[in-house]
C-alpha cells in the first residue's frame, strides 16, 4: 500500500528561474539545504566568514567549485562532498567553465531558511546587514579560528572515504564522519534488503537518491523514491528502506547530528540512537520532507 501521508512536493524557489537560481529544499531544526544552479565562473559567493555554532557542507552535482580557506584553495568537482566544521574560515566560488549545480547544507539549520530568503529579499545594504546579523555567519574572527586542515573533501562513487561494507550487491562508504553530520554512500544491488523499520529519538535521518530507486516504508504504507529525490525523516518518525527494483540503486545517507553513526557502522556503537518502532506508531509521517530536485 502506498503511503497517503508522504508524497514528494515541490521545493520553495527563492531566486532565479528553472535554469539558474536558488531553491530551498528543506529547513528542519537539524538541517537546512538549498540547491544552487550557477553559471560558469561565478564569484558571487560570500566574503570569507565562519560559523560559530554550526557546520556547513556541500555536494557538487555538476561543475566545479573552489573553496578558499586561510591556508589556500581547494577545488571540488562533480560527485564531491565538502564539509566545513564550525569556526573554519571559508568562502567559495564557481570556477569551472560549465554551469554548476550543488547543494549548500547547514547542520544544524540555525535559521538557514530565513537567511536564504532574506538574502534574496533584501533591497538595501541595511536590510542585508540585518539578515546577516540574525544568522550564525561572522567575518574573520579576531580570535584564533579553527584549523583549516579540518576541512573534509571526499569524492563519491568509491573514489574516497572509508569503505566499511563491500560485497556483491552492497557497498557502504563513510565520506563524512563529524559530530554535526555523517554522510555515507550506499550502493544497493537489485533486491537488496536495507534497514528494517526503526526510529531515531534524538536525531534526523536523510537520504539523497542519486541512482535507481529505493522503496521507503512508513507506518501507513510505502513510497518509491527515484533518483533526484531528497527524503528527510525528523526524530520520532518510523521508517525503513530496501531496493525492491530490478536495477541497482545508490544514495547518500545523512545523519544530523551524527549521534555516533560512523562507529555504529563500524560495529563499535551498540547504543546508537536507533530503536524498534514504538507501540503508538511514532511521530506523524506527514512531517517527512520528500522533495524532487529540479
């Protein structure tokens, strides 16, 4: 039975058009995400800055981004994850000769949705300053900032990261393992079983499907989720997933905050925040965010 409470919705388009612009995909307490489509050689990123109380991450679908830190520059191309811990001074720009499409992710959200809306709604420098002042984004601090070597830059599709499971029909590669966020690349062959229905009490769980299709189960049914879809589960919502299709499937699994998910995968965290479904069925699955990217 298909879920009646969880259905993909259109994201909130903030600026630009279908080809270029900014789209707010999600703004939960645990995570805020925009999808950005940019022309080539676009140096319209923010000035060097740091976030004191949250981390920022990026996933590049297409094109090339260059990240500038206090110790130099780092280029990131297609299928690359970049993680910037709190207090690491950074900025970024589109530097390739082709259009870029990427996700800009803030964990926890820290009001990122309102920040993104405010940036594009502001009509004066005073309004811009007010928007910036309300968000956890600060100029280069006078005190010592965090070590820029804490930046994580990992290519996906088996190129980088810590491969924890690698057998016919399944591969799990840990790409980001930080307190604020873990990112794990999952490859599932046709018919491969995933996690049984479960619940997280203290953190959110998310999936960015990039190839094939996964089937997600909820308390009131299931939902096929094809490539190009983002699904986010707030704490308390029962969910599970499998690859029920006849083709291979690949996704990126996000836990925010991590709650020790990396060590759970390694078999070192038996007390991980993952539990059997409660007797009352858990939180309303209508709170799940399922959005198709443009």
